C-alpha cells in the first residue's frame, strides 16, 4: 500500500505549535506598577477628624532634607534613621523628610520604599501646609500591649482590599480579540489557511482513490 503524506498538514503540525509558543510568551499588555495611597479628609472649622495630621504637627521631629533626584541613593541612610527612631521609642517623636516641588516622583517612591524596608507603620504627607513627608513613631509602652488604629497612613493599618471579577466567560471571551497583539492575528490566519489547504488535499486524494476503485 502506498503511503500518502499531507505536506500542508505536516507543516502546520510542526509550525503552528512553534508560533503559538513564541507569540504566547509575549505580554499582551505592558506591566504596570501601582501604589496604594489614602487621602484624608480636608480640615474644616468646627469639625474633628481622626485621620488628619494636626494631632501630630507639634511633635519632636528630626529634619532630613531630601535632595532632588537623590533619595534613591540615600535610601539606606533613611532606613537607618528610621530604625534608630524605632529603637529609641520616644513619645511624640518622628522624622520630617523635607521635600518640595524640585523633588521627583522617584524621590517620593524611594521614601515609601524606605518605610517598607524599615517596617515603619505610620507615615504620611502634610498636604495642608508644609507638603513634607513625615514618619511618625508609635510609642510602645513596655508595661502594656496596645495598638492604635487612628493612623493617618501606613503599610499595614487602614488598608482595605476589594475583590472584583473582571474576566469574560463563554462567548464574551471574544471581547479580548481587540486587545491581542497583531502577531496573533497572523498566527490565526496562517492556521486557518493551512487547515483549508489540508482539507482540499484530503478531498482531492479521496477523489483520486474513488476513481482508482471505480
């Protein structure tokens, strides 16, 4: 019996998985970084809020000037100062990082990273007046264990997470097509083309076999 090889089918069987593997490893969307920030209520006369900076304004702060575009290089120094602040454990103490309009977004991110690396729970920006970045120490009494939940900002407290399902299901998955990269459409078109060629080849070979049998 003569063996019949379907060349288009063999090509598609070898080439299509390679193309899917190559383009499937590419990202559909570029990666993004997000930052969780909380904006406190604006101070108004005759109204009291627990999440404002006013109760902490007159504390004893060590002032550190953050030079523009240099916070990342000085991040280890900031982490060291924050750990010293925590080890001293003094009442109504903190660090005031002096920033202004000359500082960059990277400087701000470097300060937040310093809070995370030093496990500094309470920190915030004085938006109302100075615009400076404050790290506030929460005094820990060795004779009793307690924790205040009236912090103005931080990495562990006053954080709320929301879960939301944004994935399409069923035929709604076709809505993802506009978000696919252009290369994926070439792969799909090539796959369909090879399928059509294979079907025509099979049909033609069946007709030839029928003629021989007849």
